[in-house]
C-alpha cells in the first residue's frame, strides 16, 4: 500500500506589517502598510486593518493612501524580517528537513516520511503554528493536503491564523465551486477569457471540452485541467540553487542624466555584489535592465570566465553595458535600472595571488568577449 503524502503550506499572515505591529505596540490594531513613499512606490505588505479598506500588496502607494488616508506607512526593515524568517524556518526544520522556502514568509513542508503510525499532519500543523506564535508573537495560516497545489489553496482559505485541511475525498467538493482565478497560473487576463467562454469555476474548467480549452492553453491544456481537479505530483524541493541575484531601483521621476544614471547603476551593482559575496557564490554573467518612460524594457548581458564575486569587476561590466546602451539611445528617459548576476557557482577559495590573476583574466574576458541582448521582455525576479 502506497502511503498518502502529507504536505503543509505555511504562510505567515501579513508578515512585514505584522512584524512592525509586533515590534511597536503603538501600531497594534492600526491600518499599516510597509513600503516606500516615492511617487512610484508600491505596498510591500498591508496589515489586515488596512486590507479592510481594499489595500493590498503590490498596490501603488498613492492608491493605498487614497483608499485609506489614515494608513501608517512604514519603511521596510529587511534585516529584521530576515531575522524573524530565520527563526520561523528553524521551527520548520525541527519537524522535517524537507522544507521548500518560497519567500521569507512562505514554505512547503513534506511530512510524508516523518509521521509515526497514527500520527497526524494536522496535529503537527497546530504545533507549528503554536511554536511560531510563542517564539515571535506572529500568526501563520497553514494548509494541509496530499499535494502542494491543494496545501497552498488550503492555507489561503481561512486567513489570518487559519488551519485548513483538504482530504482526498473532499477535493472535488471544495475545488469545484472556487472561481478560476484561485488557480495559480490563471491571471486576470486569462480568467476574463475563460469567463467569456462561460467558465467561471474550477469545476467548469475541469469539465470543459478540449475544443474550448486548447485555444487558450495549447500544450498546457492537460496540466490546467489536472490542476483544476486538484492533481499535482510536484515534490517538495529543498535547497533550490539560485539562478540569479539582482537588485533594481524604480525612480520617483524619469531620469535622463547619464552621469547620475551611471552612479545609480554602480550602486546597484555594488549591492548585487555584496549579496553574491554573502551567499559565497561567484558569477560568470552580468546583466543590466533598463526600463524607459514608455515601459519598454531592455536588457544587456555580458559573460566572462573565470567566474568572480569581485565588486569592482561587476561594477565595471555593468556600467560599461549601460554606456553602450546610451550610445544607441542617448536621450532616453529612464524609469528603472537593475543589475543582475547569473551562471552562479560556489565561490572558490583562492590565495591573493591567484585571485588577482583570476580577476585580471575575467576583466579581460569581459572587455572582449560575451554578448549583448536587448529584447523588451519580462522582468526578472529580484
């Protein structure tokens, strides 16, 4: 007999905002958002008091202030959030090594091989929530199911401070009435196209004929139908290697000054290099991202060998790529800049002489080799 999988999805409730309210009792019960205050700032997190006014994460800050003029705007404290996140993930790993972190405040846990006979994943979920609250004062919502898709859906059903279990026999009854937009991967545009076909719920999506779904999803049609039925065999994957480290900045006003933009880009490159060094990684590719006033986004990329984590080289390559971009568009107004490094590998332990030689070789390679890419394209995930 094959043992049923036991998957938890743990999602901290309004994490950044909740940390701020926990650290400053004066904020308790108040509408709070975490984010910047510039003209183009967005909400990084909103307390549940702010959400009652329709404020949510990723909303422009100006819109949040319009909806809730009394909202308190708090500048992000990423170091503090990472500190609390580390405590929470330590709790996760006290139950299982099979932890797949999705962000600072969200993770999957696979308890399938950790349950003793008669053990209950639901009981462990309750214990995890209790330990998180005892240690941090924060609440978490947990979904329990036999796969990742269902566990994630479950964790969002009774927020905040909720615990929801979806058992195999309940899948159809729970999923079928849900709106199609609740399925991960179906955004507003695709949802609208489905509704035009008379498909409003996951049950209708699950039963829709191939002739209706194929024009919308093509080769993904079978996978979408399976997901609408709650079928998901993805494993919980631990220690997923990073593919890219990046930093970016959106300006309060569009900039044309090439000298100032070069300085901003150099600062982003230095920030990216520090993150690379903190993770004890090296990179063989530097990429810059430039978004114009009209939202057209360009990338430029250069590769080199051997890989490096040296700040000066990353800054030099990034600023050189920006200079080349300005040769093509000298009068462009820029609203966003970004610097990323890719082709990551664990940093080698080099003596000073070898490190210097490696840096010289990488710099020479960066000056003569590599390639540029400049398609308007989707953003990377910083």
